[in-house]
């Protein structure tokens, strides 16, 4: 197990839990973790944030292509941490902040492209990770908004290699609702991952 991405994973999880008040220089540039994989820039989108929610996504073999330009195209304010929260307590609802144009993808097949941050390993493969919209959000001390990351939990037998610093596309079933753990909002997007692909580099 590569200790560098394990450390980076733990730091990001801690930073997300602490919120914007803990936005310090916790992450430093560490170079490319996959020198054998060419960098593939995330394609720039030209659709305005306000308009993309009204635009149907492209379908790729039956999977809705959901980029962070769509998933993060609305304001979201996370609730304050509840220090009195108990594991069996009913968490507050944040789903009212999620537009219907995003909620409709709950339970749907989707492919999300982003930058991987491994969270849980099984042997040499990633069983759970986070996808974030930009490498700056996991490497340079910039706290992402809640709708700028997707928690990915690979299905049994579908674990993938750790592939960092380049965008990856993960296919699966998307769940859209507030996820809480011990009083913290841990996310609003969970992808039940089936497989991963590396987007092709644009032709010159």
C-alpha cells in the first residue's frame, strides 16, 4: 500500500469533517503518483451553470454522463456539526437543498469523471474512494463544497487500481441524498461502482 495516498486520504477526510475553519496548508504538492500514465486534462464545459440543470445529460451505453459541472451547479450549505449526535439518532435532512433536476438521478446508472482519492484498500486495490472535481481540491489545501465530491463504493469483486493525479471515469449506480456519520455530513453523492476507465487523451 502506498503510504502517500493513504496519508492524503486521511488528511482530506479530516479536513472535510472539520470544515472550512480547518482550511490550512495541510496538503502540499507531491508530484505525479502515476508517472506511467499521461496527464489527461478535464474537458472544459461551455454550458452555463444555471442552464446545465435543464439540459439532459449525454448517455454512454445507458449510463448518464454526470460531470461536476452539473453535480456542483447549485449552492449547498452543509449543516453545522452536531457534537451531541448519536450513531442511532436520525440525522437532519439536507435533501431540500438538492434540486429536483439532480434528485432524479437517484438510483440511476451514471458515469462520473473526476480525480481519485483512495479511502479504503483491499490488498493492492481500491474498494472505496472519493472522486473530486479538481486535483487542487485534494492536493493543495482547498476545501471542496459538498457537491464537489462523490463517495465511490466499489461493488464486491469490482475493486480498481489506485490511479491518482489523472481523471478517471467510474460507472455505477448513483445515490443522491444526505449521508451522515457521527454528526458529520459526509456527502450527498454515493456511487456504487461497477468499473473504471481512463478517459482517452485528446488527439493532437
